[in-house]
C-alpha cells in the first residue's frame, strides 16, 4: 500500500519550500508571489520498505467561496489530497500566529480523522528567546515541530516523526518491496504536454489519465507549475506531465521560473506533446516552442485543439500554414483534436507509443547504406569546381535525435538543397516520425 503525506496550509507559509526540503528536489515552484502552487504535486520517497508519496497542495485562502471559481477548484484539489492522505502536515507561519482560517482548516481535517502534524515555519525570523509556544498548542494538537524550511532547520525531525509513525502503524501496510523493485525496473514513457497558456493542456491531461487531476479554469496561466501523473494502460506505463503555459515575461516574473522548469522537463522527457489553439493564428510563441522542441532533439507530436467546428478544407489550410511557417516539422504527426468534446483524443497515447518504440529500434549500417545508394542513383550530387563529390558509406552516430554520419570525398562542396534532399530521403525511408534526423558529413583524406 502506498502511504501519503500531504502538506497543507494557507497561502505563503512555505509549503513548497518544505516540500522541496523533504524531497531534496526543486520539484515545487517557489516565488514570493502568493498562490504560486495551484495543483497537487506528488513525489515518491522510500522509508525502509514503504513507498511514501509526499504531496504539495495549493494555499487555502478561505473555505467560503463561490462555485466554479479558481479558488473553488483549488480547494477541491486540496480536499482530494487530504482525503487520500494518511498524515497531514499542517504548516503555519510563526510570524502571523494562528488566524481564523487556520482554525477553519484544522476543524475540517479533524472531521476526516487524519493524523495531523503541526509544522510552525519561519522561526529564523523570530528571536528564539521570545517564542510564544502556547499559542500553537491551543489548536489541541500535541505533535508540533518548529522549523525553518528556508534554513533547513527541523526538516530531519519531521522525517524522523513520519518514520516513527509509520513503524508504529506498520500492521496497516503491506510489504511492497517486490512491487517497488518491479516498478523501478519497468520503463515508463515520459510525456510532457507543452504550449501557450489557455490552449487546453490541463484538460488534455485529465482526459488522458481519466481523472480530474489538474485544475481546469478558463484563465490563461492557471497552471503555474508542472503536474505529474503516472498511468498504466495494458502493460505500458506512462508518466504524463502538464507544464505551465510558455509565455515570455520579464526576468523577475514567476512565469520566467515556469519557463525554466518547462525547459528542464522537456530535456527529461521521451516525447513532447505540443498543444496549439486552432482557433487562433499560428503565433511567434507557437513557433518558438516548436523550435525549442526541435533543438532539444526529442520526438514530438502536435495537437491542434478546439477544432470541433473546422471542416476538412480549414484543417488542411491550417496545417499548410503551420508547416510553411516552420518547415522542419513536416515529419511531425499533426493531429486535430477537441478536448471539449473529446474528439481525436483516444489515439494520442497509442501514437506516442508507436513513435517511442520506432525510435528505439536499432538502425543498421547496411540498411542506411542501401538507402543512401538508392538516393544517389535517383539523384546524384553535382560536381562543383571540377570536384566530383563521392558519398562512400554511412553509419548511425547516435540517437535523440538520430545522427547519420556520411563519409566521402569533397563533402564540403555539397549544396544545401542536396543535403535537404538526402535528409528527406532518409527520413521517408526509415519511416521515422516526430523527430528530425541530423546528417553529419565527414571528409576522407585523399
């Protein structure tokens, strides 16, 4: 059984900093702005033979809110995490003390009968000789830890307390050592969903995982941090990551942090899914994202969302415009979908699966040489400055992206158009989709 520890509290008390310190990562986005975290974020740890899921949640401002608002969605996500948890780490700010909202939050948790650890943060800002401990004990919870997440004070104490509680309640949990070993050895396909704000990335994630896992709200930039979710379909596991909307802002903006985080996720992914709003013109921002994906060397598919009202002529025209604006993606799968009506979404994972396993195939030198000689026979390179260009042999030089190394004489004189011809010929004959082959020419000494 998986054991869940959920971090909750009002906004700006240091929950994400605590999450990062416990997990020893930078998974949670941190910024001085309030409401930096909006969705649930999970990280897996192992204490002895038990799997521990640490969950970071959005800050709770008030339980009284109108339905169908961003705050109602945030509270819903936090409530899901609390219901799922075994231990709740309730984070308070030592500077502000106990507020009315804190009392409301703890009363809600008590009703759910969860193990509660009170975590009083930011003790570095208070003179140690003037701690007023009694105020926090008025909440009626004996298990209180005073920490500074920023200064890494008290983090080991929290982990130790979690460990002790698990050992005392070990009869509640099954030995999952073997299951975890299998989990580690089983290769997951990591998929990242990227795109501009408000193009439907979070809705797509929810459809793919068949659960309301990310907040969906009709405001650009609702997802500020990345959301991870692992699913298993038949015998294949997928880790799907919903990223923040990519939009360039000034250096001090929280969105700049989101861009850096998304770029890091792209570099760690197996396949990138770019979502584009088909109702809008293909923008510079869309092209910048495509260029980022291509430069990463990772395979990708492009999904044109909100296409439910487009006819065949309109779809062909949009696809043509997209390829004309960025010709490098002509070998990328480009699909029209509607997340609103769930049109074209059922085949996405299957498409990703096919791309992933096609790219994993070993490309043999004899296969590459056959393709190259067919290309030469069909269209030989022209002599330049009296030099006869000879392409002698070819081999694979690497993957992600596939690098094809061609050896020969006077290769420095090959024209750009002929290089493009060879590239397209290899791409078509190897039937590689979603990634651009890179040709490397090496001259031999005569």
